[in-house]
């Protein structure tokens, strides 16, 4: 059988990448940015790095270019004719085959093979989904020895660990590379595919010592091809002996940029957002099971307080306990003798003036982008634009009211939403693990390297409560309120609840449910903030910034969810 991949040179692959079919496939990828602005497919794909390894693996750095736009992605691909060709024995099951098939791009292509033109079906899968890729990249010494000639570098860290457990985990990786026949590998995707980087759990078992438990690692493919902050930040946390973040065991660099990270797999039961979401939805669905009933008693604060206390026990517990871990995280991100990780104090007037200008610029860009969309677009409504204009006034109001002469800034997480915090529970006590130290995804690398008030992280965490609140309300509307025969849309009903009094549903249940949700959010916010000595105005500044980022994200990726950050901004306007 002729292995077709040897006929796929850079020009052939670049031609395929510029087909409308492939561009559409790119747009379907969770990690592919700017979906809205690039949805017309009027962009060009340029391959800036192209290497073939192990016959089937094509390592690519692609650049997506459009008018006034450019972004690079790490995109390794595996070619196959039949799916069985890339399966290891442990992968020959229905779930794996379905997962690989779902993530495959296929295109019929005419190519010249041995001076004869043939029509072939081209099947490409993102290489990270295949165990074959990881075995070759991490444990095939014949390939890793070629890395320098490919402008690649595999590094396994051993010197930064003082404890026996983590040293053993790194040593296990090294031995699996030296004696691959002794080890069995298995692969599972993490995050359900709902992550901007591709994450997998790699489990390594030693065949010679089956009585020993296998060791798990998180394999992280950094899709955004740029210099990553995460390895150095994780190193700082190791140096400060911070127990609540995963250790980094190694990286693979492509052209001196981290493209793959090998990270500790920490024991966890999920992310903390699951706790809030599950308890809240269970409470709302149980209490308001029949929309025809009279629930007016839940407009009284005392009744709502009892309801939340009885039904959201774990959410309250997490909100009370997590503050200490956040404080310890911020302490552990400081290395006084290292300039990039030191604590600084800056003059507040200058700092807030610069930040206000930044936020106002974001608002102006959003207004411009929104008004350029079709008039039928939801976010083109005048009431939406007026909220953004009001937010500009509020930013200026807060800046003038800020009376603290200096602000402390330091390295922070920058993107501390609830899915970035894993939890475990033992003997009724929670353990938290902070993950994904890649910085604010909206910032350029030099900006990510900057320092911020710790309020930036708290604002991101609090914004997650608002997101859960409104998503819960949307889910309730979808399940209990909409009349499907009238083709009603939950987001439109939620919009009417806030903006169109005359068009609201006749019954009052949404007012009551919303009252309960608002009290829930307020109670948990107070629990989180109780131990944190922070500045309210700074939290609001970064809360606004976070909400604007979310609005931009939803416009680009999930236009039907634009209502959620819009209502977050409206609440700020109403409270101010």
C-alpha cells in the first residue's frame, strides 16, 4: 500500500487549507478565534511551518490572514485512509472511533502519484486526538533526536522538584521514552472539548509492575501559537511551594515557542462552577416545578434566605472557603527578587486614567463593530447601545470617586473564572486547584506579562456568578415558559423581561425566579468577599472590563448568548 502522506508537500496542504471546506472546518473548531468576523470565509491560510514526522504526522503552524487581521495557530494533523490505520489496540472501541471520526476533515483530492493522477479521499484529524501522535512525540527517541533539526525542543524538568512524588512522575516519563515497550498508554479528552486549548489525560502503566497504580498526566496543546506565560508561572508556584496548582513536567517547543505542555494531573471531582450550577438549577427546578402555582412568598427576603440556605449548602461552603486559597495564590505568585514577579505600588490617578482610556476604547470598538452588523442583529438595538454609552459615564464617575493615592499591582491569574478552579473533597473539606495560567486571552503577550491589582481575579470569579444566574434563568424559560408552537426564543423573553415591560409574559413567575436568583448571587458574593480586603471601585472596574470581554467573545463565538453580558452591564448601570 502506498502511504499517501509522502505526496502531501507544503503547497498541496496549503491549497487544501484554503478550500472553503477546510475553512468551514476551521470555524467549527472550539479553539479557532473570531468566528463572527471570519464567517464569510474571506481569509487566507498561510503555512509558516511544515514538517512531516513518522510518515503520517504533519506539523503545521498556520497563519490566518484577513484585512487588518492575522493570527497563528499550532495545527498538527494526522493523515489516514482508514481509521484503523492510526488506532492502537486500546483505542479500538466505538467511543474512540466516533470521537476521531467527528474530528476528521475529509476532502476528495486529485494528486499525482508516480506520474499518474489519482483521485484520493483526504482524511485529516487534529493529531492531538490520536494516541499515535503522543507516542511518537513523547516516547519515540528516533523522532525526538531529530527535533533540533526540525527547530523543535523536548524538555523534561527534573531539577525544580524536591519531593519524591513529582520527581518520580518526571522519571516515569523519561523511562517510558527509553523503554517504550515496557509501558502501556491510554488517552482521554478533558473538558468535553469545550476548551480553547486541546486537553487530554495521558495514563501510563508499567507492564512489568501491574500492581503499581498508573500515573496520569495532562497533555496540553497550546493552539494559539505565541509565547506562553504558563510554564514560568507554574515554576514560580513550585518555587513558592504553593500546593494548589498543578506542576509542569515538560514542554515541547516549536521554533522556541511552547506548543505542548506536560502537566500534573491533579485529583479532582470537577470545577467549582459545577457545584454552583448544579445546586442552583436543582433548587429552581424543584421549587418552581409548576409555573401555575402561587410563589409570591419568594418575593419576601426571609423566605428566599431560608430557601438558599437549605438548597445551596455546598455553594455557600465553597464561597466561604475559597477566599483563603485565592489569597494564598496571590501571595505565591510573588518572587521579590525577580522583577517580573515582584509586588509594586503605582500612582492611582495615572493608572486609572490609563485603564479608563482602555475600557472606553473597548466600548467604542464594540459599538463600531455592532453597528456594522445587519440591522436585524439583536445587539444592534438602540437600548443595547445606550447601555454601553452609560457604562462610559460610570467608568468616569468611578475614576473621579477613587480616593486611594496608590495601588498595589502584582502578577495575577488574569482569567480566574470558575472553570479554572478544580476541586476535590475529603472528610467534608474542600481542596482547590488553580489551572490555566496563560493570562488574559484578550491581551497581547507583552500586556499579559504586566501586573494588575488582585481585584482583577476577584472580578473574573464574581462575573461567573452572574453568568450562572442568567444561564439558569434562560434554561428555566426554555423548559417552563416558552410556547414552542409560537416559535418563542428564551433569549428574547429574557430581553423583554428587562427592556420591554409591555411585552413581558403575563404571569409574574419570572419576576419571582429572578428575585431568588439575585438574592442567591448577592449572598454568595458577600461570602466570597467577606475575607478579602479589596477596593470596591477596583473590583467594579475589572468587572466591567470582564463583561466587555465577554460581550466581545459572545458576538464572535456565540451571538445567541450576547444577552448575558449585556444584562451584566445593565445591572451595573441600574446599581450606579
